């Protein structure tokens, strides 16, 4: 099922905020966002209400919506939470994974690596999402998977997919993860998955520092 239009707008704005394209304190003009995304004002207004509830934006008198403060620790905390939950799901899957499931993940990873070699950013973004969603589904922990889905909303996926260093690290992480699944080693699976997210935090923090977000 396709997300509601306001959800798509909210996702686009989250990505711009988390990647530093929209800086803390920056004013968000509804008409400008609507024109950029090719939508009407209504879904933009609905998206901003959602983001206000998530503390991603604030509503200031006579100024309208502005990007909420985002500290370096906020970024680290978000990714640490994601890594903890994703690591637990990977560990649970490693304990009981079947040969058929390993084959499914290996096939999904091969498609992702092909996209990475051709640098198809949109395809990389989608296939990486599908790879991790498959792991979460196989782990058979619906509530944990839901919490992870909520937490990963704040990952600027397009930023990562476009970064050559991240793509190379992703390839190595996936190889190590598949090896942990093949060995049915929950400890290794947890460690690899957690590192995948904490390394992502390090990369994003470095990027945001370079933009002078916290100067």
C-alpha cells in the first residue's frame, strides 16, 4: 500500500533535516516545500504537524515552522537505539534461521550489490531497506520490528546511498552478517548489525560537522 501523501512529504523533510540540508532554526515555508515536491499545501501542512509531534520542527509566533534543535548527541542516540533493536532482531534470527531464509537474504544482497556497483542511488536506497526489512520479518518479533521501523524514519537513507564510503562499508557489513547467519552465531550477528548503525552515526556526525551545523 502506498503511504499517504503527507507521509511522503514528512519522510522527505526528515531526510533533509537529518542530512543537514535544512539546518536547525531554518524556516520551512509551506508554499516552497509544496512547489519543490509537486504537491498542494495541505499534505505539507499535515506533514509539518506530524514532524512537530516528533520534535523535528517547532512552530514559532510570527515566523511559522522552523527546524528544531538537533545536537550531536541526538544523532548518536538515535543510531544507538536503532543498532540495539536491529542487533537484537539479527541475533534472534541467527538462532533459528533456515537454509531457505539464508538463500533469500543472499539473493537480496546480490541485487543490492549490483545496484551499488552501478551507483543507482534510488535503487540502492530501496534494496537496502528491503534487505533489512526481510531480516526483521524473519526474526518474527512484530513489536520490536515496529519500534525499529519508527526509529529508522530518522535515517537519511538517500545520503548514505549516495556515499561511496558507506556503500563499501555496507558491502563488508552484509558479508559479515550473512556469515554470522550461516554460522548461526547470534553474538556475531548482533555485533555486526549494531556496528552497521553506529558506523552510520559516525559518518553522519562527520558530515554534519563539516557543514558547520554545530558551530
